């Protein structure tokens, strides 16, 4: 009974349009149809089996079909259907006969492995195509530190970011040298160059002996993408600074570059330094423009009271002078400008670690006032910390600061610092001295690199600052009330030393 049923099915199959098409193909007398005609036939409801047979009747279509699945998929037919019928034709021996009659050779499909390592862009295009990312290449930007390839991708950027390790392997890149980001509708594949240029702070200031424009200019770092030196204004371009990073992430180098470039270009600053480890600022102990704050509670609370007193005195002076900020006040008092106050703290997590809750509650209101209202009165703070979680660093202070995020141990720390999960994940992969800059909350993070600092004995910039700010050459009693002539003398002294 079963054999009879099988024979009946075979007879019906021989009468089907598919079998008729196969016989035509085998006889090599089929009409070659243009792919557009085939597509029209398929859309008009032509039977899928007959459609596929017609494709196979076209030598050109057959050639693409047998080595490139996407040719057929573009017509709307599913790949598994193709595989099914190709298997059927192989079984019947028809494909072999057709190839012999038409001298058709099936070419091997080109893969990303066939593209040399020296052509990473072409290989990347092939990989994205194999992934089905729907990637359309836009442009490439080459800089000193990395090459960025811009694509329009239909695939979710998060999925592409998760595939970073696989992409690195296929592109034969070193670990953590590829980053994937999304900006303005474009997916950016950034490949870090192996030989990274080293930027030295000494060289930067030597090339800029003239004071840059701005109220309090300083070297912020190097833009990772463009290689441009970024000179920012501490009073107007950014807010108070918070530098976060784990041990040996480069945050101390960044902090020193900020301090010393500020000192180099701005003599009218009174510095107050608090180091809970009591070692980071030892190099400035003979600087007449620097006052040190001991790390015990009584010394810290006394400094807070002094800052509060200065704040109220300046507030009264501004009201009497009819000005709203320190810039306007100094424009009216060019012969006796008001000094800027910069309060620097290293290991700032110690505010919550070293002091008990009652002691911190006494410090907190002063620092909230300082960070929230101090800028217009020329009172700025620069702080460095290893952690940025709300339990480790006061959120009210952090909300008023520009943040420089170096490599951190924990994702939660990076997320609290950046307020962006995507950037936080990337921050965990930063090399020593690299950081993300967020000038204002909600703004796009900029990848930066700190300037290289030499040792104290071989640091020319430090030697210049030490000589210029020594207690013999820069009287402490006059600092904070420097005349215009004193500022000019200070700048001239530095210029002369640089020329030598």
C-alpha cells in the first residue's frame, strides 16, 4: 500500500511545473530571464518552485545563487528554501549536468579572512556585512592617536559594542584597541594606533610662552581623537574640577598638569592645598603662593570658616562696587586686582572616610556654598578622588563640577561619575593617563589624554615655577594683591627662562 502511494506521488511530481522546468534545464533549452523579470514573476504570485527553476535556467543567476545567498535573498525568498531545492537538484544530478553543459564554475565566496590585515577598513566592511549590520560606510578621520571609521548601521549600537571583542579578533587588533560608539545617528569604530604620541607639558607651555586668552587659562589635556592641545579657562570654560580614577590611573599626573599650567600663566592665584595622604603636594612646600591645610578636622573646619568669611567679604565688596562677578570687579580695579582662590584637595574621599557623621555635617554646608556660589567670587576648587559613588563623595558637590574620569575599578563608580552607562563601560578600559571629560552634566563626554610629567629633578617647568614662586622672589605678603606690573614681571621672567 505504501509503495503504491509513493509511486502515485512520483507520477504527480513528474507532472508538476517544477519537474517540467528541471527537464528544460537538463536539456539546456531554457529561456534566460533577466533578474528583474524573475522578481516580477515572484511578486505576481508565480509558484516559488517554478521561480527557483527559472532562476537556475539563467546561467548568470545560477552562478550567483550557488555561491552568494544574498542574491536570492534580495528577491524575498528565504535562504532555507534555496538550500532545500539546491539539495534536491544535487540529488537528481541536474546541477552537475547543467554546469557541464554551460561551463559554469562555482566561485568560492570571499570572506573577511581573504582581506589582508593591512586593509582594516575593507575587512571591517566585510565583517559587518556578514553580521547583517546593514552598514553603509560614510567617512574616515585619521589622527595622531586613532583612526575613526563612520558608518550608518541598522543594527543596534549596543549589540555592536558587545561584539567588540569578536571584531578585535577578526581585525587582528590588540586587546581594548577598538571602541564602538554612536553619535548623531552614526556608528563610530575607533581603532587606537599602536604607537601613541607622547605629549609633554614642558613642550606645550614652551610653545605658548604668551598667556592664552581667558581669565584663568590652563592645559586641560590632549583631545584623543584630533590630537589637539586643549587649553581651557577654569573660570568660564568649565566649573570646579573633580578628577576621579583608581590608583595608577594617571589622575595625579592630570592634577599636577592642571595646577602647574595654572601657576605658569596665572600669578594672581592664592592656593590652598589639602592632602589627606600628606605627600602629593610636598613639591610645593616652598612656594610663597601656596598655603597648606592640615588634614585633621580642626584645621579643615577652620579653613572652611575662612573661606566662608572671604565669600561674605567679597559679596559685600561686589555689592558696593556695583558688579556681579570677579571679572567685572578686576576690570574696574586693574591696579589692585582681587586674587583668585583655588582650593585643591587630594584623596577627597577622606571627607567621608576620615571624619565622623557629625564632623562631616559641619563641613558640608561650607563646601556646598563654595561649590554652588564660589565661582562668581573667584573661589574655585579642584579635587581628586578614587571613587565617585554617592556614598563615597558628596553628590551635592559633584553636581557643581566638571568631571575628568580616568580608569576606575567598579562600573558603578564610573556610572556615577559620567552619568552615562555607555561611557562608564568604556572608562573601565582606559589606559594610564586617558580620561573622559564631561564639562557640564548632560554634555557629550570627550576622550582626552593627560600631558606627560617628568620627575621633579628633570622637570624644567617645575624649576621655573619654583624659582618664580620662591619665598625670596615672590613675597607672600604681597601675593593676592599683585599689581599689574608684578604680573608682567612674573610673565617676563618665565619667558626669559624659556628662551634659554
